[in-house]
C-alpha cells in the first residue's frame, strides 16, 4: 500500500502547480513529484504570425518577466535578419532589462520568500504571507514596495508600458530615450542601490538566524549554466558557460549553438519538459540556471559593490560551486544590487539618449535565436520564418523548464528529510514548498512545447463514471 500526500495548489509561486508525495506503509517517502498541469501552447499559435509581431505577442506569456520575453524575441528577430542593432539601442534594451531585474527580484525576495524567512518556516500559515510581513516588519515591507516601484518605472519609461513593453523591435528600438526621462530615472538609481544594500543586510540577518536551514533544504549536485562576458556576470548578451559539479568549465559556447548541447525529455505526469546537457544524457546531465547558477559560473562582476558581495558568496563554496538551494535568495539579492549599479552606469552614458536606435530592415527567410538571462534563468527564443516573414516554427525554452529536473530533485530530497511517519505536519510540507520557492519558478512561462506533448482529455459523467477519453501520445 502506498499513501499519497498532495500539496495543491502550491503557494507563493507564479502559476499553478502541485507536489505529490508517495509514502510507503512505514510512512517513508518513496518518491516526490513537482507537477505542473496547466498548459499554454504559445509555440503552436505563434505559427503563421509575422516575425516582427513576436516581441509583442510573447510578452503575454508572463506578466512577471515580460521584458525578458520581449528582449529575447527581439534578439531572435535581429538574428533572423542578420542585423546588428545600434549601440544606443542595445544599451536601452539592457537598461529596461535592469529595471526588470530590480522589480522581479524585489518582488520575489520580499513578497514570496521573506514570509518564510522573517516569520519562520513553521510559523502560523495564516500570518506567513505578505500581510503578516507588513504587520511584523512594516519598514521592510515599505522599502520593498518602493524598490519594486523604481524598477517598474524604468520598464515603463524605456519600454513604453509598465507590464507588457512594446519598444524593442527587430533592428533596435522604436523610440529614443528623452533627456527628461533619463534625468527622472537617474534620480532613483542611488536610492535603488541603497535599498538593494538594505535588502542584502536583511538577507544576511536571515541567513544567520536560520543557519541550519541552508543544509536543511539539502544541497544537490548539478551542473550550472549562465551567460558570461569576459568571464563576468552578464544578463543581456554574451557566451553561455556550463560548469560541472566541481566548478570546472565544461563548455563555453555561442547561444546560437544551444540545440547541440541541450536536450529535452518529456514525462507523462507533467506539462513541463526536462532539459539536460546532451553530452552526459539524462539524469547525469541535469543542470541549474538562475541566480545561483549565474554566480557559480561567473568569475566576477563588473560593478564594484556587487563584486565585493560576490567575493563573500564565492567563499561559501570554498573553491567549489555553492550547492545549497537556499542560497538562490542570497544570489538574487547580489544580482539586484548589480542591476541597480548597472542601470546607473547606463544612464550616465550620454549615448543612452542618442536618436540612432534602429537600422533599416528587409524581409528575409531564415531562422533566428535570441538568448537573455531572465530573472529566473537562461531564456531561449528560436524562430523559423519563410521568405515573406511568416513564422513557421517556434521553440521557447524558459528558465523554469531548465530548472525543472533540479526542482524535482530538491523536492524529493527535502520531502525525505522532513516527512516521515504517519502524521504529516504542515510545517514539513511548507519546507517542501520553500525548496520550490528558492527557484522562483514561473509555471505559466514553463508550460510550452515544441512538437507533441502527451495530453489526455477525459469526459466524466455526473456519477463520476468515465464516459470517454481522448489521448494524444
């Protein structure tokens, strides 16, 4: 006999998912599965659209990280046309991206992760939320809201919309940045840096208060993937670097070669795929992306304050990658500081207000690949178009899908550590959810497919009887 425990729905994550935990007769965890059952077919219904529509269509994949989809899509269109955008356009795109990192990382750390870390993982679930945080730490909550607003303002002023930006187009940007907008944004950057440093200070206090929690959420051994430029952390452009479990560089390659290195596996119990490093196969080739992975693969950070913080982070691994999943939050805060510093550098560059922000384009058949680092990790857009510019095929690999095998591994390890016997405590189940929240998964982004996905539609009558079943392998 096998007992099944289900966490449904998962709380404080983007989208809808669940965890199913299977126990044997002794109450021991046999297997745990992180399952995402919602489905969106963006790859399919983008077929037939004109490629220049894609940067606006794909922002609708997600309301949390639309800038990343917007920019990855625009870069894929640039690559399809084989054009290089003007320097000012690239800087504007990167500035918008920094605004999203500030906004997204502040949202995740303070609104989704902090209730566990400030109020306690086993605290009253009725208070373990943003409202409980507002009551117990009002100053922290107010500063978090303001930091998020600074990032959101950058997105709106550069991207044209606060949620679904429209300004990045094939060949550059649709509009230059005005001197007035530049001045208004620059006024908030110093404050953003101060607030990011404040967030790091609160993060360190949290880690000191829960020193045993880092090992409690069980380190897992995986490979790590992220963009680098001259060996430094890079979020908009660069080479992809893959590091092994001991920190050795396995590959450093052009993003356009991703299909040669990344394979995708399908499991019948989830609509999210299971990517892996082709050379090692599955599951030996499981890798992680996102803040923890990016800091593990980077040798340094180009901005001074974040560079200093990276030194402390690297010390946690003592010469090896930092494996503890809980340190995703620490890495996220360091990246938020970097994004604020980098936004300041971009706004201090006079070229940012240049009117040379686009190049002339001609329609062409071909394929294009665009890669950026989304807040949650490496994001890949790949389009194939015919001679009139009509999209024939689309492949989108998002960060949460790439982390999916590792999330399942983390869930299984944490469940085995904290769940046992015949009585399952709520606090133990929250520890499982905390492991998932470390990755900041976006389940809406992750449920996309290239080609066929297993799908079953069952028609059930009023008495619960199965009337008919339609299944696609």
